[in-house]
C-alpha cells in the first residue's frame, strides 16, 4: 500500500497563541497548494491532527483532490507513533497530516531506521507491506517548489 505522510505547512510563530491554535502563514498555504499539485497519487482520504495548522493543511489537500478528511487525536504532536499509525490503520493511498518530530520518527521506523527530516509542507511517500517496523520503502520525499534540503 502507498501512504503519504505530510508535515503541516509553515505556521505562525510559537508563543503568540496556544500551540493548537497556530494558523498557517500565507507562505504556508502557498506551499501546501504547490505540494497538492505535484502529489504523485490522489489521496483516498486525508487524516489530520486536530491542531489548526494541520487541519488547514489537510483542508487544502482534500479540497484540491476532492476527498474527505478524518481528524484524529492520534496525530497530535508528541502522540503520533507506530502504535497510533496501526490504530488509525490508514489504508492504501491515505495521506496523514501531522507534526515534526513524531511524523518523522514514524516514517523513519517504517523504512527501517535512519533519521528522516521533513520541512514544513513536505511529504514522505512510502510503499508499505504492513504497518510494522522496517516494512516499507521510501518512494519519494516531496518538497514545495523553491525549497531545498
């Protein structure tokens, strides 16, 4: 199965409001729209953290691709893990929108280790045999146009 893991777009600075209420910046919105246009698959569904910046990211992707959104507390910062992923059980061509570093740690675990880093609006796409450690290969790491590693 193909699964996409997306870090939310660039958000307002920390400290100006509660973390869960931080919105995407205009730059963040533009980069999410750019990524939505170059995704190599149409998501079957978009799962999102309930935090505002992640939900806004998911709404942009879902709107462009004409798919639904499921909000899950299991994608909150510091909560998302391999166990959470199995509980969500996303299915083929799902896109999960979450936060660093937990989304990075899950992708790294799925592909057997390493330390995959994801910038805002980036998407890691894996092909997974199952939702177990080392059961996937990293197919692509997409960055918004103009952003470099």
